[in-house]
């Protein structure tokens, strides 16, 4: 069973459910996401895998539900300046937000504490939106580094890509702590050891909600059950001993 789950986790991490293209429309740079044909069974498999490994989100398999969620989230967070709309029966068009995503910065060796603090501030702002689907505060579900775009001129980060949604039965605090964990998991497996604690602290200082950070601290324990398979995917297969060491170091400083 563990081998099957590991294979499923690798597949879920690598599948591309949308085709992405950039177009200029009415002078605006737009990113067009087109849901690929025949991805329904793949998304159903992904959701079964998420349940098996304790990932508290679901992929929105039905195209109309995904379109509504993607557009609604984008406009709620960025609609004062940027535009998004459904684009046919299986597509969404969202205006390009300025900047470079934090995953690209990490890969290039240009990720800074200030950028991570900006991501924390943006996530806190987003968590303040009262969303009808949750009947309370919103959460992203997958805020890894690639889903934050940082604009250097304004030191502003913006969230993008609203493909999944937390289970609505979860409390807002639980969902918000999980969002923090997702970014830290991405950072854990990809950043140099000496940069781990300063970078994590910069992000959490930007977020600046002590109650949610306290709940996050409870999650900073190396998993022992099927959850470890999803942690392995999320942390880019960081060696278990190093994973445990970095988690313990952060836990001790919170």
C-alpha cells in the first residue's frame, strides 16, 4: 500500500491539469487556463490520495465549480486593480499580476527575508476575507512559494492559482495554520540549512498572528504514518533526519 501511495503522490505532484497560455487582450496581459480534457478521473484519484494521506483539501473536479472558485478568489483578493473572468466552458482568463514568483526567486538564489515577510502579510490579508463558501474567513489550500508573486517596486506579494479548496468542515484557525504549513514545507526542502530559520521567521513575522502560529507549532512534527508520504512530496523528498532536525529547530524558536 505504501508503494502505491508513494507512486500516487509523485503522480499528483507532477500532473498538469490545465494548459496555460499568455495573451494580450484590450491591452491587458492575461493568463488563460484551459482545463485539459479527460482530467476528471485524475482529479478523482488525486482527491482519494489527499484523503489517504491527510491532506485537508479537495481538487475542484467539476469545471464550472473550478471556474467560479478561481474567478471569485482572484477578484476578491485583487479585483480592485486586476481582472478575471470565465473564458468559455473550461477556461479562466486572469490578468497577469506584476512581479516574479517566490519559487523562481528561490531557484535563482535571490529569495530574501523581505519577500517572505511580504508573502506573510499578503496571506494574513487574504485570511481576513469572509468567504461565503466557508461561511467565515477564507483560506487558499495550496499557498506554496510558486503561488506568491512579489512586485519589487511596491514590496507587495500577491496570491494566485486557486485550484483546490480546504474542506469546509475545518475551522478557520485550522485552515489558516495549514496554509502556513504549506509554504514552510515548500521552503523546508529547497532552502540551504543556514537560511531555513531566518527565512521561516521572516515569513511568520510578516503573517504576525500569534494564535495561528501557536496552532502551526503543533503541526511542526515529522509525520510517522501515511502523512509522511505527502510530507515527502511537499518537502522535495528531504532526508527524514534533516526534516526532523529543521522542524525541531523551528518549533524550539516559536
